[in-house]
């Protein structure tokens, strides 16, 4: 998961949502098919992929997939 494109592919492949790069900056409640259970699944997948913990309280403040990606990609996410 080195780029936002990789992240969007991960969401599509692992979560099963047909998202595009255009959806990355769309508010989560406007992403087709998104619900809060997807966030929990996505956090688990990202932690496995990066080998680092991702702070749930921090990510809960994210309003877009792009923000989630940036938070998960940051060096200090715990």
C-alpha cells in the first residue's frame, strides 16, 4: 500500500466496494455502499499490510478514504 491508488485497489479487492480514485476525497457517507463496519475491516487489513497499528480514535475522525489512507500511511499512527 505505497500509493493512494494501491489503497483504492485494496478497498475494492478486500472490502468489495467498487470505489475509484474520485471516491477518495468524497465524504464517507457519500461513498457508494460504505458503512461503519467497512472501517473496522479496513483498519484490520491496513494493520496487516503495513505491520503497524492504526489508531481507531484517530481514524474515526477521518471524513474521507483519502484521509484514512494518509493517517494509515503516516509514520506515527499508534
